[in-house]
């Protein structure tokens, strides 16, 4: 038994019951806030497009940024991501802890494309907080969890912060007291030749360098790899994407929205026949990938209203339509 197991076993009865309830809500696609050693996370089943779409809706962020996927242990992490030698060394030394590793997805990775904003990579973390660990072990699912606050507000380090910021947008808050670190996790990209820090956080550069035995550089992506010019080509389909289309051209596939589709002959997928933005967000990346894989020369995307989640959907569509290698 390691220290974390001892701490888990010592959780009070009320907290254990709350963790059971939270796990059940997560299994049903709900949103649950829970404490980690860094900040409170807003968790959802990372393998469900619909559950992940609810995270973006609740946070009210006008963009889909890739989320950190939390798992209980290294074995669960290895089912989702491919670990280089350096990634493994960092995980072995610093997990569980305030460290997030960006790795390539495994071929069978069940995590929603929306959770990593359509990237081929995945940000993974095994948190150390006993409540987070108990929840992840109990639910036995990968849990996508950004900070549990409305976009543009301060990260929550108390359950009360979560309730104030999100109100009834969150189904349940597991109150585990104050987060001991109160600062986000350090993010290290392990997909290149040498690991690179993407964000400074709970674990310092010196500690990473000690583990790896080499200097570790920082790559400034303004904390947002989806920023224009950053990794934008990763988001673009091969096929040319036309936006706000009412008429489909020869050779184009149709990415529809709403009940009324224009005449079309090629492949067509509807983001949401009911015109529901939550459903559209959940389908966005999977539909783009599927139409692109159909080998069409172009994709005609119908207009999506720029309200609520529609803002983030349009942001993503505009980037996907932008010239390559920007
Ligand atoms: P947080 O807001 O604490 O959940 O952290 C999310 C941040 O993790 C994103 O804004 C990115 O900076 C980073 N991130 C998540 N997934 C990836 C990824 N696949 N590649 C690069 N950075 C990522
Ligand atoms: Mg945040």
C-alpha cells in the first residue's frame, strides 16, 4: 500500500458516498466537479462526445481547447497514449502528481475527438489528490476535466468557488476541501524528440530536468495550442472546406445543420437535425473526419448560429477552412 492508498482508505464515509454518486453521474454522461491537488476539475466521461460537449457548454468558452484527460494509474494511461522513453520516465517519477503529459493517441484510444479538439495527441494526467484518485478508480473511465469555472474567471480551489462560478451548470460537486497546490499542472509535450514544457505549473522545471538528466525547454503557445498559427494544420481536413453554404457544388460532401438540407449528391452528415448546438458540438470532429475520409474534394458546411456553443463550433470551422501551414 502506498501513501495515496492509505489516504484513500481513510476518506470519511460521507466523502465515499459522494464519490460513488459522482461516479454514477459520470457514467450517465453528467458533469461532476471534484478536487485535485491543483484546482477543482469539471469532469465528464472523456469517451463520450456528448458528455465532453457539456463541459464546453458549462464553461462558456468561445473555443474548443484540448482538455486534460485524467486516469487512475499508468496502466489506464497506456491504454490511451503512446509513451516515449522520456514520457515514461516522467510518469514513473512524478505520477501521481501535478504533471500533464502530451502523448500520441493509441490507435484504439476511445477518448472523444472533441476532448482533444481534433488533435492526434492527448494530454494525460494521473492526479495525486485522494478524492480524485478514489473517483477515477471507482468510475474506471477516462475523465476529461478542465478547471471547474466559467471561462475567463479565476480557477477554483474551493468547492464554493465552483458553485459560485458554475451554479447548476454542474450536476454535482464533490467537496474535498481546499486544493493543496492551487496552481494548474505543469504540461510537458512528449511527442517530439525532446520533451518540451508547454505550461509552467505545480512541478518546476528543475524537477523535470532532474528526472530526465537534460535541460528542458519551454515552448510558448500562450497556453493555447489552438491559437491561430499554432498547430492549425492539425485541424484542417484534406478536403477544402467552404463555410456558410446554402448550395452544394459537384464533388462536395455536405456538413449539414438543422432539418432543411440543400440538394446534394455526395456524402452528407448532419451535425444536428434538430438544430441542437450541444449535439452539433459532440458530432463536429467525428463528422469532419468521416467526410474527409470519404475522399471528397470539398466539404460544404451549412451555417451554424454563433450563439452559445455555436461560437466555438464556428471558431473551429473557420480554422479548419483556413489555408494550410499557417
Ligand atoms: P486546463 O485548462 O488546465 O485543463 O489545461 C488545458 C490545456 O492543456 C490546454 O489549453 C492546452 O494548453 C493543454 N493541452 C491539452 N491537450 C493538449 C494537446 N493534445 N496538445 C497540446 N496541449 C494540450
Ligand atoms: Mg482554466
